[in-house]
C-alpha cells in the first residue's frame, strides 16, 4: 500500500501540477556536437550482420570510416528483419552529423505512423553511427554529445 503522499496532498486534486518546461526546453536542444565534424559525413552503407541469433549493425561513411553496434538479443528474431525493410534506407546517403534529425525521423515514421515499435532497432543504428563519428573525431561517445542543462555530473 502506498502512502497518501504518493498521490499528492492526501489525494487532494487541487495540488499543483509539475512544471515540465525545463524538460521541454532540453528536448529542443541538439544532442550531437556538430562542430566536431566540419565536413559532411555521408552514410554510404548500413549492414545488419547475423550470427545465429546475434545481430551486429555496421555503418560506413563514403570516406571509409566504420562504426558498429550490437543488437539487442531478446528481439533479434522478431524485430530485426523489419530493420531491412525500410529503416536503413532512411539513413543511407544522409549526413551522419544530422543524427538528431535522422533518429527523430526514424522514430516518427516507424513507431507512430506504422504502429511498429522499432525503437531498439533505431537505437542499434544510432549507436553504430555514433561509433563511426567517434572514430572520425577520435573521441569517446560521451564527448560527442552535449551534457544535459538539467543535471551536473561534476
């Protein structure tokens, strides 16, 4: 049983609503530090490699940079075949430094419009692109993205 305070002031419906404006503002900020990539990084290939029930996503840029990520093991058989039916085409030929927009577009099209939850597949592709960008910039993933304005890790 939860204490009454878990539901506000003893269940009082007149309690103030939380203010999510700081989160809304944070969502509008870019995630990827584009300034680390002054030249376009065009995604030339997106491959989904399989060994039994394990999947690896490999991306390559037109300049030959490569990135990889490991797929989620629990949805391999069910979810990853959908990866090849259109999701990768949304990334091919696009600029990897536009990753924020590419991921948003993939999520909007695949999850909301088609009703197919492809968030894990999108994340697998996103991590492969981030790995490639980290290789190009010679930086770990944590240095490719902006810190949150809401939290301080120091």
